[in-house]
C-alpha cells in the first residue's frame, strides 16, 4: 500500500440489536456515541462510539439479505466483523492490491461508506481470515 499514515479508522462489531449494544458500549467504557444511521446500499444500520484514538462501529443488518445477517447466524451474540484502514488514494491502492493477488469484494469498485467517503472490502481469505475495509481519507 502506498498509504503513508497507515491509520486505523475503526473496528466494526456486528450486533443483533444496535440500540441496546450502543448503550452498553457507551455506558461500559464512557464512550461518545453518534446517531444511528441507515446505510441502504450496505444493508446496515450503523452507530459509532468514540475513544480518543479509535472508533468502534456497531453494525446491525437491515434485513436477511444483508451481509451482516450471515455473520450473526454464526455469531448470534455479535462479534468482531472488520477492521478499517485509511488510505490516501483508494483507486491506486485497489490496483496495487490486484497485482498482489488480494481480491476486492463485490464488483471491485469503491462504494460510499458511513463517512461519505469511498470504501472497499478485501477478501478475508487473502488476509488471515480477517475482513478488511479500506477508506479513502
Ligand atoms: Co466499517
């Protein structure tokens, strides 16, 4: 990756009930909580909880078609879903990943994510079973 800063933007956790989970996280660790947002294109409800150096993203599926639904079938209480890294130029990064045989999920093109910025997801089979999101910043 040509990205120089290599910052983590957030860690995402899939949850069955986003309202309940957001309150739990907020109260347990005194975190600042955002409003719950609906991202139709990604099939999820999202809320962010903030630490000074990290955001936690909670995800609840909108319906059974959501990619988060399958994950929750295997992990009914919820669980860690993905890590999001910031990159400077997402198109360049995608091209360089293709050369390194790391597959991009979906059609391989960036979609607009929760921060109104382009994002892509990398195939977990290519990165130690871990789903990685890249966000252009
Ligand atoms: Co994310």
